[in-house]
C-alpha cells in the first residue's frame, strides 16, 4: 500500500500551479481588486501563487497604499519562507524569491493605484 503525503502549503494559503510565471498568464483575479503574487519553485516548473485582496482599500489615500504594500509584503514573506524543493539551495533562495515575488506584484499594485485615481 502506498501512502501519498501532500505538503501542507494550504496552511499558508498557497496554491501550486504548473508552468513558469513568465510563460503563463496570471489568474483572472489579477484583473480585479486583488494582487496575485507569484513565486517559481526551481528547478521544477511549478509555482506558488498567493492572492492578496485589496478590495477594501482606498488606494487614493496614503493609508490605503501603505496597507496594500504591507499586505503584499506579508504574502511575499510567507511565500519565501517555504523552502525550495532542493535542500542544498538553503538560504540562497530567499533573495531571488523575494525579488521575483515583488516583481510579479509591483505592476499590479501600480495599475491598481492608477485605476483608483491615486498618485
């Protein structure tokens, strides 16, 4: 009898999807009042995706924009705390992970502020 163990990524609210961040379009949530943060899981083609709701924020205000930054920052921190599938990479993966996750979120954040009419 074979046992199948699934990683407890659900605890972090993460989803795994096949493909690379650049090669596949983001889920439809990226077009709505949400920010979709993506992290590649090298060397596999899998990626982690975290959706951050900004639905309740007024992005016309500094307070709203700062809260969006805080929420996305927490998502990036949580995503990059999940270790890479290759144990020998160790801590070397943290910086590329945060850079990649922020790079996936920044354009969406800027677009959300523009849509809201904020500066």
